C-alpha cells in the first residue's frame, strides 16, 4: 500500500469517528443539560430519603430500644475467677 491509501483510510476512519461523536452529542444534549438533569434527579432522591427517614425514625428508635432492653448482663458459666 502506498502512502496515499493509508491517508485515505485514516481520513475515512476520522470522519466516521467524528460523525459518531456528533451524533452522540445531538442525542445527549449539552453538558449543562445533562448536569442539570443529574442534579435534579439527585435532589429528588435526597428529598425522598429525607421523607423516609422522618417516617421511619420513631419505628427504628423503638426497635433499637427494645433490643437494648433485651440484653441481660450475665457471667459466662465457663469463666473461673483466679485469686492471687
């Protein structure tokens, strides 16, 4: 192959990549649009989480207190005390 054909192959590949990138950018929108959509989605999810915490806060604290009250201190039977 001569240099001319390598140049043509390079040009064709470059054009294909460029058209692919341009096509993706058209469908994706500008980076500001994408960033704004991500931020809005994040805000919605954070608000949903805050509401879930408020709804379940009392249930969770009651459950934790119940489990803490179940714990009874006791000495294990296999422990022996050594006097010095």
